[in-house]
C-alpha cells in the first residue's frame, strides 16, 4: 500500500480523505501493525486507482498445464481439482471459485472466517453482495441492525447500505459469497 501511495505522490492524509479510512489506521496497516479487511482494501485500491489484486502477489501464472478452461467473452469453467487462488485478509481467507471471464461481473468466493479478531466498522460501497452460510454462525450487521445467520441462511443486499460481518463464535464459519464489482 505504501509503495502504491508513494508512486501516486499521495500522503497518508490524502489517502485517508479519498478512502474514508483514518490516517492512524492506514499508517498501522502500512507498518504491518494492523490488518485491513477486504472491503476496506477495496476502498484503498479505488483511491489509488488500483485493483485489489494489485495488492497480492500471484502464486503462479496461468498458462500451459492450467486446469482452468477459458472461452472468450462469457464463460469460465473451474474444476474442483484445479488449484484455487486464495487470499488472506485479517481473519478471513478468500478462495476464488471462478476465473475471470471477459464481461463477467460477479465475484464468487468461498470465505472462511476465523473466530474473534477485530470487528470492522460498517460502511457502504458500490455493488451488490450475497452471502450463504455453509457452516458455523455469522453476525451480519446491515444499517446498524445485527442479524445472526446460521448454516443455510443467506443475506443479499446492495453494498451501498452500511454493513459488516463478524464471527463472534469460537469456531470457523464458512460462507459462499458473491459480490459485484469483482474485487480481484
């Protein structure tokens, strides 16, 4: 984050203004003292004219031998045995369930949320979100109202509504999440 900010000649104050996050928090993230949630990182990425994927190193380039089938313009097929890309953000691990396909806008993810951790403030952003709890429990706050989701429960909302999610139990929660716009 620091490298991208400096490349743009931006101060922490400028990034704070553009992302809506505090200077102190951004400084802690840059120094490795605090972690940043994926939704907040999406705001930082937008403020720096980057994608969230720019903040993560690629494990291996796709190419020959890849187990992901790609057809132009409208279709991807990802086999179960294909090595899925995973990103870790704070207490959450995101497993990509689909490769990028031109003109496709959904971002399907398998999210594992570790218990505890830091609860992020609710905030809105562009797009739409859907979450389906596969196992465990999830506390999902929408417009200041907390909803406890159990296995089989789901939530679907416009992301412009202030929201946040948190695992306040003592075991991992697994969620299928579909968001727009794509984060990676």
